[in-house]
């Protein structure tokens, strides 16, 4: 079975040299689990990582949607100051030096950033049909 590709957002929704977080849910072993990710856009390239610092598992954006260091060249864990390379997710400075963010498989398809390699939990649209007037 070919991997499904789920659209996260349009490529143009994230300006170049910026990062944006998404709170997704995946299905793993029949259970729905939270799956927060960060997507970095650099020109036409995109990089994705689970939004969890390897140091203590804290979200990188201690302040909402603040993922990059002041230079805009590395991801920053806002809790303990760890710095991560954009293209590899390797920690170059901080308490988890030489550890890595967990990568997320992303592809740009027809101008959309899509995630592959996971099964997303999809919202049940039948709830709208169950509402009685």
C-alpha cells in the first residue's frame, strides 16, 4: 500500500525562512495520539519535526509560534535554549547537544505541504449530520 499524503497547509501559508506549528493527531496501534509538529520553510524546501525537545520533551515554542532563534537560522527550544539545525534537527548547543529532533516526512505536492509516513486521525464529519433541529 502506498503511503497516504495528508495536506497540512499550502506552501505559501508559511513564509520562506519561517516556521509554524501544527497540532495533529495520529492513529498508532489503533489509538489516537497527539502529534504536534513544527514545519520550517526555506525557499521551496520544507523540514518537519515532532514539536518536542529531546532534553525533557517540552514543546519548542515556549511562546506560541516562536520557533526560531533571533538570527532565524536555527530552531530554538524556548524552555532551555537548545539550538537545532534546520535541515537535520541536530542539537548544536544546549543541554541536549548532539541529540536530534524526531523528523517528520514532508513533501510538497501541487503547492501543498503534505505529511507522509503516518496515519492521521481524521475528524468525524458525521457529527454535523447527527444534530437535530
